[in-house]
């Protein structure tokens, strides 16, 4: 797995505000969308395109357009939804699928409870959206799910990642014959005893949408 930690002053600035416990949910959502759009520029460097010729007001010009089949954006419910608009701002013609996964707080393992994806992902580049790569269990299961459906290229976009989670994903993907990239705004220090990223930014889902009892 190729890991890219985006290094840009605007990314660092927005991430700092997201970390701040005093940042309210509306501001958090807006900044998360803006941050994802910046990360998407890095994440889509290898997006597949095909040549095309267009007619300008002056002459013909050679260019490119997104190849078919279109890229598939896959937010992990529910927190990944907070990243979707930022991704669609850059890739408005991409198709969107959904994968519902939740971490069991006792085992720290990811459990799948819903999915809305094509049965056949052959030839598809998939972009997985999940704010936090903590233990890595959710991302491993999501990648495994997409690979079994036939995708041949996966890029995961996260706001933050922990070294333990990155190592776990790399170990689990050792036998996977599909290129996987990770683009993140920050690689933090560690996980705490509860599997949360330190210093992190708290529970991304709760900060995006509020606490659901």
C-alpha cells in the first residue's frame, strides 16, 4: 500500500480547526468537505482518462476525459457521508456506492450492516471515504469487499490515520493483488487503549452529525 500524507499549508490549517474540540458541527462539516476536496486532488492523480478532441471557439484541441466505466466513490457510512460532497465537488460525474460498516466497541472489529454497490466492479477505480483510519479493521474489510466484487484499483481517503492502523492494513493486504493507495491529511502518534487516534479529533461521526443515543 502506498501511503501519501498530504503536505500543504491549507490542509494543515483546516485539519487544525477540525481537531479543536470547540469547533461546532456545522463548521466541522464545512471544513471536512473543503479538506476532502484538497485531498481529492492528490488522490486522483492516477484517475483513468482517455483522449478526446473538442472544438474550441478558435480551433480543435486535443484533451482527455474520464474513462468508462466511471470512477466509483464509496463512502463508509455514516461518517464517510461527511466527505462525499467534497469528493463530488472534484469528481461530479463519478458514480457513488455505499458501504455500511460499524466498529464493534468490544472487539474493535468492523461489521458490515448494509451495502449498495454494483455486483461487478471489473475495470472500476474505487475511492473509499472514511474519516479515520484507526485500528484499520474497517478499511481492510471494505477493501476485501471491493476486491471480491472485481475492482482493480483502490484509493482510500482519510482525514487522519494511526501508524497501527496503517501497519494492520499493509499486513492484511500482503496477498491482495490489487493496487491500494492511502491519501490522508495527517499520520498521528498512536492509538489509545480504546482504539482512538491520539491526538486525533474525536469521533468524526459524532462531530459531523451530533451524538446519536
